[in-house]
C-alpha cells in the first residue's frame, strides 16, 4: 500500500504562522523529485506546536497540492485516544489517504493499553493506520506480540519502525505477515531494513535530498543493491548531520542551502541550530553533491 521514499515533511513558518505558499511549493517539489508519499504533521513537522486549525490546514494543503499523485499519510497521534480519534476524523474529512499514529507517549500505557488504544481508533474510522513505534521519544514500546494482535484489524496496515532494532523487521514480518507494510523510521538504517523485508522509509533526509532518497529506495526495490550501497554512502553523513542539533532545526537550515529562500523559522521550544551543527550540515551537503 505504501512504499519507497516518504518524507516526514517539515512545516514552514513565517511570522509564527504556517507559510502556506512555501508549504505548497515544497510539496510540489517533493513529488516532482520522485517522493512516493507524504507525511504532514509528524514530529519533523513540529506537530506538537500546531493548533487544531493549523493541523487541519497543513493536511488539507498536502491533499490539495498532491492531487492524488502520491498518498498522504497524516500524522494523527496523541497520548489521548479521544484526541487521536478526532485528528483521524479531520484527516479523513480533508481527504488524507491514511493516518500515522504514534504509540501513546508520556503516560506509559501497558501492552494491554496500547492494544486497546489501537483497537479503539481502528473501530472509529475506516482510514488505514500506520503504527509509529519510536521508544526513544515515547518511552512505551509496542511489542512484536501486541503488534501482531492489532495487525489482524483490517485498517492496521503497517508500521513506521524507529526502534533502531533491525531484528524487529524479521520478527514483525513473521508475526504480522508478508503483506504488513514495514517502513523504516531511521534513514541511516534503511538499507538493512529493506534487506530484511522493509519496503521503504518515512524519511527526514528526503526533505533535503528527495531525488537521492527516491533513487536509493528505487534501487533497493529493483534489487540493485550495489547502487543502493553507493547511495547509502553518499547520504550517510547527511543522515547524521540532520540530527546534529534538535530536529528539525538542522533540516530547515539545510533547506535554506539547497532551496534558497526557504523559511528556516522554528517554533519554541526549538531554536536555531548551533554554528557547529550548521558546519556539519554544510559538509554533509557537499559530500552528497547537493552544494
């Protein structure tokens, strides 16, 4: 259902408001460069700083600009089941193709609580759901067994796995079946992830290097592993550089370098990346041949 290079879109701001023109142009560029899908309102999109009207509008713009050319997987997660259901209702209303739903964070639910959360949101809507497991941010970690249980629900179609544990790909493949979509949440591990049964990456780096990331995923899909390895080596320093300061600060800075005029504004509590981070990004962009 979903595959390839899927950028977790940054949200451009101007004067502390969503810059709708920049967002529309950015989405059009992403699709033109070969991205296979879009994730608005994810962590990289500073979703925690968006109010409900802004969340709706960002997803709506992604749908309007993409015009069905690629699927739109709207970030809809929350640590509240009721809030998640409402976000999914809005995403469905404005035309999103699926919802990315992070494992509830902060309140540390049990595995039984996680299963109940996903059952409740799956019953609430027919929108396909991609589970997002990122224990480094949520503390809670959905187990392979719990994932297998909820994967039986017809609308739970896949996972964005950012556990950093490549063994999970095989374990989840065996537990959830070959048709269960597995997308890497870590750019630096995408090569190994796909080799073990993954089919793509919800990517931070694709914001900055969409063509290279799309070519990288295409090479793996076609079995051109030598070419994929060369692209991995070309992109690897950039994967690291974009997390050399609080994300998405380095990513927005990188975009000002590859797309002059792109607004680098962040919302608090995020602040401009350090000079050292900027130097690291510049070096990585040069290594990737993007400057």
